[in-house]
C-alpha cells in the first residue's frame, strides 16, 4: 500500500531481490529501485513441489526488474535458484519500531472486522486472508508468531542500506536532482486501510438500505 502499481514489461531482466521484511522501508526501496533500474518492480518440499514453485515464480516475475516486500521476502532461496545473478538487498529499521508497526496487522480483532467491512470490495476482500497466511508462513520460518509479536524475527536483518551503497551495488550513478524516495509506508497503509473500510461500510449500508426498501415495498403492495 502507498505505491502506484508497477506493470511488468516482457523481456525485462530480473536483477534485484528485496529481502527486507514488510514495514522496513520497502515502499521507499521499491520507488528507488524503479528509478535506478529504470524498470518495473514487483511490490509482497519435494522436487516436484520445487518445480511447481520455480515455474510459478518465473511466470509471476516475468517482466519485472526486481521485487520487494511480502510474499517474495519469504521466497529468497527459491528466487535465487531461478535468478542466480540477482542481487539480494535487505532493508532494515529499529527492530522495536518494526515490532510495534507489525502488531496491528496481526491483531485478530482487526482481521475479523476487516473480513466483514472489506467483503463487498472486489479483490480487497482477500487481504485479511492474505495477512493470516503470511502470519502462518512467518511462524513456520521464524518460530512462534503469535500476539504479542516479538522483535526476535527482525534480528535476521544484518545489512544496513543507504543510498550510496545501493547505487554502488547496482553499478548505477547517484541520480542528480532526484531525491531518494521517502515514503512513510505506515501512514500510507493506515490511510488506505481507513479508505477501504469506509468504502466497505458504505456498501454494506447501501445493501441494507436496498434490502429494507424492498421488504417495505413487498409488505405494502403485495
């Protein structure tokens, strides 16, 4: 949330795997990669299973130069198998600030409310279930993943990324007259969530109003 979607361009060389967890500045990183790579960026077993995963990843990443955020952050090893030349970059932030930021996403009461309020809104109705699946996946990868959320999973982030090192790593010159993107993903998520919830509640109100009017007319004229 907070970024305009990036449409894939067939034939684009995949170059960067953003391995930073959600809420670690991935929105700003996403915008920076689009500028530096001049291309679109994707922003979240058995041997037979691996083949299926590789095929699906290839299809999903076709036309993108990079990817950031969930769910790709949980598939770094699989992505490296498909794109061995890709650079892996891990964005970071203070782990306790990250812990606080993630609590809202994992709140069961919040998810229950979102399931109801977002139900009338197209693809957004799937977001609460996506969040639940991500919680399960992170629990599998990092251990216990229940409320209250702990900061320990964040300790896996050991690389500190700044603008200069990013350009050097990608073999790009620092863009002149283009400031590094500064996107407050937390505010963007909160703002978008409020807009979607209000939109969903308005649709529920309209449906109940229509139903009530229909019942009234049936009772009056039939």
